[in-house]
C-alpha cells in the first residue's frame, strides 16, 4: 500500500462535516479505489468550541485557514468556507503557493477568480478542482470538460439553484405567493436566512459563468452575465404560463451568438414538454446541445451535505489516482476571450403581464405602443373584469428584440390605465 493522501479541510459547516462523514463511512471503498488511504490530518473553522457532531480530536486544529493551507502536513487543501474573497481566497492562494492541490465547492471564488487561480495552479503544477461548485452531485464539470470534449457545444442551459426551483415548484403546486413560500423554505432550511444570492440569481450566475468557460473554452466572465431573479414572479404568472403551455424556471443560459457570448440568468418560460420543465423541487439539471452528442441532460441533487460531499470526494479521488486535467479543460494561455453579447440584442418571444384598469381605449393604446416598437403580438388573454380594480392582461409576442420589448414596456408603464410596471418573462425556444 502506498502512502496516504493527506487532506486539510478548511470550513466545517454543512459541506465540511458532510465530507468528513463521507470520508469516514467510505474509508475502505475509497482506499480500494485510490490504491492508497485518504487521511484527514488538519481542519480549520472559526469556532473551535462548536460541537459539529463529528470527532475532530485526531486532526490538527488551525484557527487560521490560510495558515493551515500553507503549513499543515497535507497534500490537498479542501476549501469549504465559501465567499469569493476573504479567507477562502486567502487559503486557496496560500495552498497553491505552497504547492498543494486544492479542492473547493466555492462557485463564487471560481466565478470571480477562476482564471487567476487556474494560472497559479498551473505554475505550481497542482490541481485546482471544483466539481462541487456547480450543481452539487451532478458531475457536470467532468461532463463538459472531458465527456463532451469531442464536441462543439453550441448552447447550454440549466436549473442551477435548488432554492429557486423549490420555490417556483411549490408556488405552482399550491398557488401560494412568492413571499409565503420563501418564508416556509427558510423555516425548512431550503433557503438561507439572507436568500438574496439565491433568489436574485447571483448564485446561478456564478455557476453559469463557470459552465460557459468550460463549454466554450473561454476565460470565466462573471461580469458578462445578465442577472435577474424570481422575486417578481407571481402565482398568477405561473398559472398563465401553464395555460399557455409553459413552466416558469430560473434558467441560466449560455450560447455563442453572432453578437458574442451571451450569458443570461432570468426566469424563463420553457415548453411543458421540454425535459427541463419536469425538473422539480430542489433538483438541478443542465442541458447542453452539441454537434455530435446532440442534446444531453444531467439531473440530480444540486446541494446538501451528502450530494456536495460526493462531488468534493470525487475530486479528491482524482487527485489520489493522479488523474489530472487543466482547470478549465485547456491551459489558461489557450483560453479565449469572447466579447459578451449585450442583453439588449437578445431576440426571442416574450410574455408580458399588465395590470390594467378596464378603461375604454386601453387596448388600443397598448397595441399602438407595440406597433411603434415593431412588436407583433401572438396572443392576448384577459379573464377577469372589474370596474374598480386593476385586472391582469397577458400578452405573448412573436420573436422580438429585447431593446424593443423593454422600450415598449417603459412606454406601457406610463399609461394612466396601467397600474404597475408590467411583468416581462422571456419565453425560451424549444
Ligand atoms: N451547503 C450546500 O449545499 C452547498 C452546495 C454546493 C456548494 N456549497 C459551497 O460549499 C462551501 C461551504 O458551504 P457550507 O454550506 O458548508 O457553508 P457553512 O455551513 O456556512 O460553513 C462554512 C464553514 O466555514 C467556516 N468559516 C467561515 N469563515 C471562516 C474563516 N474566516 N476561517 C475559517 N473558517 C471559516 C465556518 O466556521 P464556523 O463553523 O466555526 O462558523 C463554517 O464551518 C461554500 O462555498 C458553498 O457555496 C455549498
């Protein structure tokens, strides 16, 4: 038996403790698979006194994760602290500078600093692995980087945030409001106390930027992602969507268009028959289109202690077995820089919900604005009527340029008979 692979784990929260538990439970299996044991030698977190439900007495404790990354008796530093900067970044940089491999679950870190960290890993001749950073247990990093490497990927989209998918699914199943379902999700532990990164789309954007880099061989460009969240989606929109043959999902979509690299995160209406429409609850899924493989979709658990630890340990096993791939599939020097396509130039059909007072002439005014912006309507639905209250009117359009749609919505919002700014949801092509 060869020497053990020594691990230092920074961060002992949900994923850190989950990883320790998996390593302990699967010890025999992992030793067999790696041909050598995996041994945790050191750990670090903020509060040494906290009871984490696992025995840490055999490990060297460090108050400072960066110090551990540089000095612990370890071959691999496993960064499970989180956050794009601060201690997570410091510890990762310290580990790479000390010639240690790094395994991380930190999408924010990779989305914002991935290219520089990959360069540092290359210089040090070590691995920087991050399978757990995108879609938890789903081996999507390997799929994009290795499994599909014989293909030109033209487009990918995914449900990358379980919290949002849970909220949208529960709203649809129960007819309850966004706020109500969010509050329940927080009580059940499916949503953070501060849920803004999830529900405002930032978490999905981090993951999308990483996937786009792998799919298109480009430098990670988080700043190029157009980001919208799901706060404005109502239970009524979800009902209208179903009536029109769609389901609303928070999607991250990346494709290379004539305008450049388009990366966008926003609620989208997907056709009910599309496989991604039936990915429900906390599940994640990523669908890609490529020239030889065609359409592929991977679905599974995107978060939680077990699924995330599964991905973390998969990366550790690769290191133990000396399976090495450049961080983003090719060396950093060969990653391209693709200009980002402005969102205003996006073209597609749209769903628009107006809240209008039922006054004579209001439809004529709306129709005139759409005509002036060269938007052609596909359907109009108005069910309710009220002499006193604003009622919903739903429009769908044919293919329209985003800049025209937003110009029209700005003008419609100014009409006296329109109660609030219209809700716009992009419809995805099948
Ligand atoms: N939770 C998931 O389902 C999931 C899924 C995929 C990816 N991830 C990613 O995995 C990472 C960890 O997430 P998590 O949910 O496990 O977070 P968490 O439960 O909040 O745990 C974070 C851990 O980091 C420690 N920590 C915080 N600041 C520190 C510092 N300055 N120095 C040393 N340790 C510090 C905390 O210490 P104390 O315990 O002492 O406070 C805690 O143990 C994040 O990057 C997250 O995005 C999480």
